[in-house]
């Protein structure tokens, strides 16, 4: 019960970080719409405290995406790596194109990608 409570808090914290990033980048109205749509979905709330790899991976992915939106590249790389390597390898299908997009737009350099991993 305690572990599920902490996991539920981790889900709320990671979603809050994602919502703040969306609000900062796209405005307060978009942030409120995001919360309304997410809270109306049964599965997000149902699985929020389930101790499954999907739940842990979702939290890492939400935090990584928040860092991507706010252009904090090193944190984006760390959280993406954590999500992909430890929890859900198929997240590379979601997070990989985000990384490639920033490389192609010259917002992120190859040495910035390699340095956190060194």
C-alpha cells in the first residue's frame, strides 16, 4: 500500500512537470485542456498507482518530454535514457524522433548527446 501511494505521487509529480512545461510553452489554456483531457481518460487514473513497468516508464517519459519542451537537452537525454534502457525499450520509437528532430534542426549537437553518456 505504501509503495503504491508513493508511485501515485510520482505519477502526479511527473504529470505536473509535464503540464507546467506545456503551460509555459503553449499557454495556460492549453495546460488546462491537457489536464481536462487526461483526467477524463480512465486508464491514466486507473494505472497511476499500479506497480508495472509501463507506469514507471510513463513517468520517466513525461519528465523527459517536459525537458524536451523546455529545451533542457541534458535532462531530456538522461530521463529518455532511463525510460528506454530500464523500463520500456519501445519508447525509443517515441523519444528517438524527438532527439533526431533536434539534431536536424541544429538545436542539439552530437557532442552534447555523447557527453552525458561518457
